[in-house]
C-alpha cells in the first residue's frame, strides 16, 4: 500500500505547506536530467561522468536521471546505459537517487532494459511514451503497465508529446495512477489545468519537465523538477524548491527570475544537450562538448546567441561566467561512436 502525500499539496505529508519535504517521495525533488560527457571522438568519458555527477549533487541535487533525453539515450548502447546506472550509484553513495530514463519504443526491449537497470542498482525508472510508433492510448496504457509490472522500482511516466508525437491523455493518466508502482509524472506538456486536475484526483507526484516552468509547476503542487539547466548549476533549484516547501514565494520568485537568462541560453537556441555541453565545456567542467550524431554542436550564429544570453546571467549561485571560455571549433559537428546504439 502506498502512503503518499495528500493530492492537494504533495510537498508535505500533512497536506499543508511547511519545511518538511516528501517523506514518501522516492525520487528526490531537485533532479538533474544528466548530460553524458564524451570524449572528442564520441566515446563516454567515464571520469568526467563521475566528476559531473558529484558536482551536481554537491550543488544541491538529490536525484539524477541518467540515460534520459538529455543524456543522449537514443545513441547510447544498452551496456553504456547500465554502466551509467552503476557509476551513478557508486558516485552518489546514497546522497542522491539514481533514476534511469530512456527505455525504448519497443515494449519488449524496454522491459528487459529496465529489469537490467534494477539489477544494476537503479532507485527508480522513468518511462517515456513510445516515440515514432504513435500508438493509441490503449497501446500507451499497455506499454506503461507491462513495463511497470516487470520491476519493483517506483515509476515516473514521462509525458513529452513534442518528442514522442502523442500525449498521455488525462483519462490514461488516471488509469495508470491505479498501478501500485506508478508514482509520478514528468510533465513536459505544459497543460497546467490538466496537472491541477490530476493532482486533485490522484496521489501522483508531478515533476516539472520544462526548465522555464519549474516555479509555476511547483506553485500548483508539483513535487519537484527534472531539469537540463541544473547540469550547469543545481544550487538555484535547491533554493527554489526549499523556498516553496516553506511557503516563501518571494525567495522562490527571486531565484526564478535570476535563472531566466541561463534557462534561455540552455533551452532556446539548440537542443538542451548541445547547449549544456557547450556551456559546461566553456566552464572547464567537462573535457569535450562533443555530442553524438545526429546531434551536432552549435553553429557560429547559434553559439553567439547562447553566449549573448549568458552575458545576462548575474548573481546565480554556481554559475560564474567570468572565466567562460567557449570553444566553437571543439563543439563543431557530431561524433560517430565505434558501437552504435542497438535495440537488442
């Protein structure tokens, strides 16, 4: 039996705003959609992965989503995905939950991958709506149920129709909420009225999946965030979440406003993976900004736009750009790895 916070305020098990965080939230509140650092030839840079995970946890993250969209799951091999879980567990040493994302648009493959992730030590799984296939809601329902049945881990549903081609409808979410392992939704749909409706009628935890809408999501009862910009700095998100937990909207709003140009730099001009790696490399925090094809580094004009946005970032904890040294040449193009990501 699940003992979750009340639907009208999932931030507190008492149902009222206070300093207490989720006693029944198995995922954390400040979750980073982790980039996968790579070498210049497109191989996973494992020492950089370890360092980056430690950096974001030290900055305030209490959850890490590895092998998600931002982690380039589509071009990672299954072996790399499982090793990312193992490395994440080792580095976090209990300081943050390790959630495995990605999965597959093939139900059978998703089941096997998540079962293997559980054995590798994952604390939870995030299941994305099957992409490209464009299944009906009955197919989506079956996919999620079968994957959730295959593991004892807590599940986050990932609703991102902009990438998958189909939304998880309100009616389907209500049906999925009855599954004992399905505890949460990562919302990248941006329908706030639907979020409120689901929170009123289920005990699901909601996580903001849109960096620009973290505070609006939290203000209507979301449990936390799964963010790309948190790769650059997770500290301000810790400030926002903690402020909302204690009912301090003024502090949360001030941090949100300071973050706005950084969020714009990361999320507006190129895919978040590309910009986050470009920025992290310019800060000297990863060895290469390389992404795997078909992703490529920013073009000259895109890099210029990112840098213009960064020039507007002021007084953001963990985001000091005074020594920012971007390398557009290092970021150019994309890599072809030695072993392709396979479906088996």
